[in-house]
C-alpha cells in the first residue's frame, strides 16, 4: 500500500512540475467597426506553429513554455488587417481588428494589372462569384447571360454541351472570327468558358472599349474577357460542396398540319403541278386509282382519301424533342493555407441529358491553384486545369447532321404526320420499319426523324490540359518584375457513323460509312512585365512595360471509310473502319483522308501610363505593337495606341454638400485602335493540297497522285483595324448601394478581311483581301442595387441581396 501511495505522489509531483513550467495566454478578439466578438480568427505565436482559433465569443487560449520570452501573437482573418500583438508578461489580452478597406474595395482586373473600379477610365463590365455561384447551369458562359451590359451570350443550338457564342458590342468583322479574347489568371486561353466551372470563378471582367483592350492589341478588337479563378485563404482547411439537379422540358412546340390537312395539301399541290406529280402522289400514298372507291387491293367500296384523312396523328415533335431531360452538377472544393501559402482544389461533374432523342453531355473538371509568398519580395504561384467531356448526338443544325436535308428540326416539323396504309406491316412501329418508302420521301427530301436518329451516331470528345505559372519579384519598393507562363493542350476527337437508312448514305449505295477526325491544338503564352508606381503630393504615377510571345500549333487528321457492311453497328464500324460490304462498288473510296498542319506566332511589346491628380483627374495611355506570322513584310507589324480621360466630379468642392447621397460620380472619354489577325495561316503564299480529291494526274495510262493549288495567295494582306470611341458615366449613390453605368460607343472597322469572289478565269472562286469597312454604335445601360448590404461579421449570418438590370 505504501508503495502505491509513493508512486502516486511521484506522478502528481511530475504533473504539478510540468504545469508549473507551462504558461497559458488567454484573450478576446473584437471588431473595431461594431465592437463585436470575431469567431474563427487565427492566433499564432509569431515564429512558431503554435496557435489556436477564436470561438463563437471571440475567445482563445494558447499554452506555451513558461520560459518563453518576448511573446508576440499574430492575429489574422479574411477581410481584416492582420495584427502583431506583443504580450509581454501578461496572460490576458484583448485585441481589436480593423476591416481591411483594400479587400472591401471593388477591384477590377485590366490588362496585366488590377485597379480599383473607381479609378477605371475605360469601359468595363464585371460579374463577381457572389452573383453566379447559385445559378443552376453547367456552363460558365450561361451563368453570364444577361448580367453584363453590351455582352451577348447565345447558344449555337440547343444541344447539351454545344459551344456558347459570346459577342462584345456585336463584333466588327463580317467573315472572320468575332469572338473575344479570353484571359484566365493572366494567360490567354482559347474557349476558356467551356473548360471552367462556374463554381471556380472568382470574378469576370469584360473590357469593351479600345482604351481597355488596346493593351492586348491584335487579340483585343472584339473585346477581352478576363477571368480570375478562386484561390485558397490562410486559415483552416475548408471543404465545400455545391450541387443541383433538375429536369428540362420543351415548353413550346409549333402547330403542324393534322393528317386530313396534310393529305389535302399534298393532293392539291400535286394537281396543280402536272401529271408527273399526280402519279408521284398516287405512288407514294398507295393507290393508282386514287379517286375511285377501291381499297389498296382493288376491292370496291373503299374511300382511300377518307382513310388517310382519318389516320392517327403522329406528333414528331413529341417523339424527337419530348423527353424530360435530367441534368445534375456536383462540385466539391477543398481550400486552405498557412502563413504565406494558400491552395485550392476543385472537382466538378456535369451530366445532362438532351431534350432531343439520343443526345447528352458529360464533363469532368479538375482545377488546382497554389500560391506562395516566400518573403516580402518574392511570390510564386501556379494553377492547372483538366477537362474531359463528351457530347453525344448530332444536334439540330445542318452542321451536326451532315446536310440540310438531314436536319433534325426540319424533318421533325415537315415530315408526314401519319402512317400510310400498306407501307408499314401490322404490328411494326413506323420508327422501326425502314424496309418501305415510308422512311424517306425522295420528292420532298424528307426522312423519318426518329428512324434517322436511330441510324446515326455522333460523339465529340474533348480533353484539355491547361497550366499557368507566375512569379513576381519586388526589385525596389515600388518596382515589380512579373513573369507569366501558360501552356494549353486541347485534344479533340469526333466520331460519326451513318447507317444504311441514313439519308447521307444514299449517294454511297445506301451502305454505311464512318468518319473519325482527330485534332490537337497547342498554345504557349509567355509574358514579362515591369511595373513602377510612385506618389508625390497630389500626383500619382503608374508605369508598365512588357513583352509577350504567343505561339500556336494546330494539327488535324480526318479519316473516312465508305461502303461498310450493310448491317454493321456504329461501335463495330468505329472499331474497324477497314471492313467492306461484298456488294460495294469496285471504284475507290473518294478522299478517305485529309490532314491540316498550322503554325502561327505573335510577338508583342506594350506599355501603359496612368496619371492621377488629386483623385479627380485621371489619364491612361497605352501602346502595343504586334508582329504576326500571318502577314508578310512590310505588313507584319501592327501598331495600336489608345488614350482615355476621366473626371471624378464627386471629388470637386461643389459636390461636397451631396456627399452623403452621391458616393461617386465620374465621366469617361476614350479613343483607341485595335487589330484583328484571325485568319488562316500562310495565306500570303500559294497553298497546295495532295491526295485523291481532284488532284490526280494521268501519266502513261496510270492515275498518279499529285498536288494542286487550293487558294490564291495575297502577299498584300494586312491588319484589320478597329477605331473605337467611347463616352461613359459612372454613378454610385447611398454609400455605393445603388450603381449606375451608361456608355455610348462608336466603332469603325477598316481594311476588312473578306473572301471576295473573283473571275473564274483565274482558276479560283475567291480570294481573301482587305476591302471595305463596317461600323456599329450603341448605348449601354446597367443599373445595380444592393438593398441588403452585408457587413463583415465572420461566423454569423449576413443576408445579402443584389438586383441588376442591363440594356
């Protein structure tokens, strides 16, 4: 018993001694703005990893060795200025943190830099993550629809996963690409909105006038869409899930003819078209003695017209577009960081069934971003994106179905709305009976839309890998060098199969054929900028100079195999395209393989100067020179200057009596030039094509493959140039709760790059030349209101609401 008591006494002595060697620091953290406790504040003993977080009452407790001297606590939280607090010998502290006004200010990303919105002199529209995070769409482009003045967002068609077209102020070119330039985290990226999840976007800033876009020169003529993705934040690791599911259904269909109306229309049309059309009508609808009272077998007493008029109505719109299309999106993100280092990982899955029969869309997105501040001078970061998507179905346009005759929408609306007696065996569905003339009406070039869909297969695959890295170094206090490197690799594969009953096979003995197209587009974007800023009295200056190299390599290969076995399936045909039907003609297959290899490069130098006097008068001047491989000397280099002025009227003395109402009032004026070089490569030199597509020669009684010119060279091609003038006003009222922006613009594009028809005696049908001009003008209005303005109060509900109207 004594031994046990002695052992217990020794344990208590050791424990008491250990406690005596420990020191506990307790405290409370509050906000200076509302004097409220702040939960979730990170409290760390500076120079160590020893720390804690405040609870819901703003309280914290940290234990450390009693011998620790000169203790300094570092407190940090999002939206507040970090603070170092010397503790000394005290074990109880009360700390107040102030809101970070820089974080709270509305920041706009412009070319190669970010500025406060109140200092912007050009025309810029913006959307924040808060405005699009809860929008139930799969595409980032759809999430922007209707939220940006002067920006039109339209789907190319209703097919799930189809490309979304964005136009900024309508565009200026007639025959060339009018798509804007996309810049993601400082790197130019093709079709950026199709490879980024809406849940990963922090902000979208659209530069619209030349003063804002001229810094991007050749690529900025049609506007610039700058996307900033979400990054991590210092503090605890945060795991978030966002998901939604729903159905889509066609809400409006067109009225079409009933069987009786259709038969009467077809019959009367044939009567006024002559005897041949009457015979065609009788052959199609099954009676050579159509007007007498005999049935199809010749039995008297049968009213053929009456039977057809009273046939069951077939609504092809319901059969083709009548599905309840299910769609779902799931997004899982993990973010966090420690002092100086942040990370963010996001995974997104999109599934969407098409309203159209046999169509759908799936996509997987992975986005990772890492940022590290090594010290007060050096920062480094990178982001990677992986995209894997598949679009199934041909859509509704002729581009997807291979011909206008085979258009899903056309056949759905005008194909006969009835079953013709005698053409479909009893008990067999009209959709499954291809062995009659019912499935194809040669006279009207119409086909059964359901049968056609079931006899064709199309799938488009896209895999994208994108990497962007950046590093910045503060050479001096106000002098910063920044380098950005971007790499993008996009792989596309298109699979097409046309079965024996597809209208597209009628020119190939009604035998199936298959097409497989693969393409790879690689772009490398590298830029270096040097930025310097300083203030002296009431004067503020900002300088930026930089250089950029953009290279692009595009390869494409298409293989076509005709005359496949009659009953072959799509999967078997794609697995082995060399199969051939025994009844196939002995003539060689036309143009089975085509290939394209394109390379282009853009070398640029640019600069920008900003000047502000007393926060009232603002001046911005930019200049960029672009050298493009798509033009020949002396037209290779284009020069694009721009200048903008702004007057902040709200800072004038005569406006001070209205300061409580008018938060900001600014007038803007800008003028500048931008260029367009979005044409095919090597058009200044003759181009030749090899292969069997009309390029063969007969030599010594043998067909020999050859080469033939495919375009007429134009060594005088030069830049398409757009001059833009913009006048605007920005107004904020009631502590920025109400914001109004108005812009009036006039754009004129000269030296248009057009394919102009030329005399056939030249051996060509057209040539790309610089000719003519276009202009567009307009007025943009945007009104935004925040009736429920949030206040920073971490850990507590902060209801927000925002209203936006654009025109």
